[in-house]
């Protein structure tokens, strides 16, 4: 046995109790993926969003963040698992959720509120603090296949103030609970904690249709840019170039037509 | 050995017990809907005058000296309670003989150390009953039915020695066997009047003539018909209560939790002895000012887990604290069969019921009672009408439902935000929202919706789908004009 191998074995044996297999490379297994229900996006993401990691989707208003989130949650609830939607601005529309195919009974909806009538705690929580605390509780409880933290209406200057330690804690908790944690934000805030970073961008405008007497808002094209996918790391290329996926969403009434 | 206590003419005795002035006078008890009331019982003096059970009110009132009274169930219940208390002193195993009102059978096996031999016990039992104001017959026999028959047929105390039941019952009239009318008629035609005469008949011949009932009657007359005793047991559910009075008023919840922990422990121990679990806990706090503060904690599944129950109690009391200092507390539990389920190995992930319950309680405390749960769409024309229901995910199961296409989600503004709108013609051209000026690039509408015009809560609005744009950004929104307030609102943003 060469001297280096013997030395390595000796170090590993000494550290075995504290750090098992300290000098052996950990074989990373491909993460389990949840399909998002949007074929164009799934193709770009290699199958869907990763389970047990943070997925961050950022973008301005009307760029399809909520539609994407609901579509992913719908696919997961249809598989029989329970999901949670932590709604910082109390903006989720149950009608839209039902139309997206979400099984509402499997969805736990938390609506944070700033104007609470009855104050039960000594300390008053702002909406964002409430949402972070609630997400923490949900991840600790476990059992949820996906948790969406919807901060779409929170200004970037507020989300930037959240300490990085919170995201690290969430990352660990999500990994242990095998929960897909999805952030919907205006600007990226989780930094390196997010395994999958997506950006939604405004795309070419499709005019309202005018088949009938009055124009009708029928469909909206969206653009999704994959910024980073940690699970796709390659030894040769550290940073892969961004990949774009164009997809569209229809309004409910256009289904009837 | 069984002792049977039988108060003859129980209804009349119960009525006289409540109104002692009736003891000296003849009276009849009437029951039923007026005017079709009939006599159900009469005391000895009234019967001597000719009053019989089954007479109408008119017939009973035709005896001028007889007092006609309405039957009171409350009197009978209180009389029965007194008798029950007395018999409980003589044996822990008692059975109520429903066929004869007020009659109790006691299992007196092993009671001789306390009350002497059978005869002494019977005498003491009878004396106690008479001291309480009731006349009663007491009979003791090894056979349950023999003891009942003896108590029905003999006045005072009668004791049948083991193996001599048939001998003791020999002279009893046949009515103590509570015969059916046709059998009574048959025995009368045969000239059989007493139990002894019936017991002397050949069993097979009797069965050949009146069927299998003959076997039972023959055994009853010989004092040999077996009986399985079902003793009255105190209700388990009613006993699941723990009470505590506090020496000093307690204002903070933390010290109270120590007491609640002890009480929950005691309840859980009792519940576990019956292999059951706690389905709900009701805390009744007696607060300063003679007020009661009541909270019910109902876990999703029956629990045997003390920390979970305590945590649920704590979170509930912290969310709904009592208004004043606590003087005393009661903890009522309701039991149920514990939850046991074996889920499939390959089923999707689901929250564990016990942990989920605590998490939900914590979340309710954090964001508010009505803000945690699952949304449920209501049957209403109003767009985005929903209600919150408690989160209880159904068992994991794969759904085969496929969605048609991805719909555009609407982010609802709750409450709708008021905006300034510049109109061109009748359509919006510019929107001023949160200090920003938006140009309406495209517009669809108006969609006129209204509802509940028949009530105060009527609503009506004109909705427009608009693409709003500034130099840098663009967004698609739904804005609405409310004719009643003549204001423009943003209903939501398509995202």
C-alpha cells in the first residue's frame, strides 16, 4: 500500500467517529425531480424542479411567476402529496389555483396579514417575518412535498435584508424534509443557497385578440431563463450559459372558446 | 348468592314518598294523554275501595274519597336513586331488574364478613330501605330468578338455602313467573296454581304440550333457570374528569401548565387502561368574577401522546387566554379508539398527523385563526369567492386528472386598491397607481358583473382587462369600476 493511501486510511480511521469518510469523495446522487407541468420548462430544467433543494424564481410583475408556481404545485398535488403556499401578500386566487389543477384539499394556504385584529403575541410580526417563521415551521414539521414562499409583491430592498443565515437554514431543513422549496421574488435573494435559479422575463407582447365585437385577453407568452442549476454541475464547465424557455398561459375563458 | 330487593307497588310508594300526607289517604296514579288517562297504580287503601290498574280517570274519580294524581317521572327517578344508593352500600355488583320497577338484584358473594350471614344481610338491607321510607321485600337465593320470584311472592325477608330453591318456591303463586296470558289460561284449566305444582309436572310432557316455553317455565318454577349477571358499571366516559381548585388566583399560564400536565397524565392513564386514546380535551377555567372560560382541543386523530396533547392545550390557551385570574380548572376528556394505520411503502409523502396538528396550532397562533387552512370554492357568482376550511389532506393517492393547459394566474389585491383613472370616451386611458402613471396600452372589456341584488350585500361592477405600461415596465391587470362608490379599483394582476 503506498504511503499516501496508508496516511489517508489513518486519518479517516482517526476521524471516523466525528467525520465519517472524511477524505473520500461523496458520491452525489441525482436529485429527485418534480415535473412542473409545463413541457417547455421541464425540457430546459432536465425534468423539473429538484426535491430537497431551494428553487428561486425572480422577475417583475406579469412575467408568469405565479402561473409557474401554481402549475408546479398542481402537478405535485395530483401525485397525491401535500403542499403549502405561504402567501406574504395574501394574493393567491383559489379560482386560479383550482383552474391550474391544484387539489385544494392537499394545499395548505397561509395568508399572512399586517392588520390583525386580535393581537395574541407580545411582539407584532411584519408580514415577511411571519412568512419566514411559518416556512420554518412547515419545514421543521416535514411531510410537505413542496412549499412555495410567495414574496412576489415584496420589494427587493426588503427581501435583501433577510439574513443569509435564514436561507442556509431553509436549505438544510428542505434537504432533511425532502421538500422542494420554491421562492417567488422580484429579485434574487437566496444567493448560493438556491440549487436552481430561474428568472422570468418580459417577452414579446401578444396583442389581445379581436375576433369578436370586443377585444379579449386570451393568452400571455412568458419567458423563463435558467440562470443556474447546481444539480447539473460538470467537472469541465463550472458555469453553464443561461438557457431560455418560452411558454404561454391561457386565460380561463379562452378554454371555453 | 343473590339478594333481590323488591319494593311492591313502586309507583305508588314513589308518589307517597314525595308527599307523605298521601300515606293516610287512598290515592290513584294516572298516566297518559288527557283526557284518555288511565290508572297505573293505586295504594292499598284505594285498592281496598275497588280502584284497579287500567281504570279511566272518570272511573277513578267516581270514588269520592280517592285522590287522583298525575304520575310524575321525576318522583320515580328520585325514589330509584335512593334505592340505588342503598343497594350500592351492600354490594359493588348490582343489577337493575327492568321488568319490575324499583327492583335490584345484588351479588352478595363474599359480603358475609361485613354484614353477617345471608339472613342478617337481608334484614339489614330491608331495615335500611324502610329507614329511607320504602317498604320492600328482600329475598336471598343461589339462583337469580328464584330470588326474584321469592321477592315478588313473599312479604318481608325470605332466604332459600342453596339447593332448596324448589322447596322455598313451592307455595308461590304462578303470577311470580310473569306468565303470558295464554299460558296462564292453560295452567288455570289444568288446575295448577303454584310453582310447586308446576315443578311437579314431567318436563318432557310439558314441552310436548306448550312448546319450548314449557322448559323455561319448568326450570323457573324449580329455581334452576340460569342467569348471566350484567352489573351496572359507572360510565367510563363520564368519569374522565379531573378537577382542581387553586389556593391563590393564577394570572399567567405557565404555572397552570404544570397542573394541566398532571391532570392530562391522570386522564391518559385511565384511558390507556381501556386501550383507548384521547379524542378531545375540554378545559373549563373558573376565572375571577364567577365566569367560565371554556376551550376545546380536538386533535385530528385520537392521541395517547402526552407531549402533543399538552402542546396543543398550551397553544390553544395562549391563542385564547382567559380574561381574568384563574381560580379553578376542570379537564374533561373524551376517549376514542386509537388510530392505527399501515400506509403503503410507495405512497407519496404526507405530513404526520400528530406533528401536523401541532404545526397548524402554531401557525394559527402566528398568523391568525382564519388565515390557516385549505381554500374551498363556494357556490357563488362573485369572482374569487372562497372560504377557509381546516387543513386535513386526504390519504395519499395518485389522481389521474390531467390539466388542459396552464392558465394565467390572477394575483388578487385584498382589499382592492383604489386607483385614479383618466377616461377617453368610456374606456380608461391612463391609470395612476401607487404614485406611478401607467398608460393603457391595450384594453378588453367592459365585463359587467353583479350579484345579490335582493340583499344589502349587493355588488355590481364593470371589469376591464388592461395592459398597463410605463417607459420601463409593463403589467396586465384587471381593473374595475364600482358604480355605487363611483371609484376605480385594481382587482388583481395577471402573473
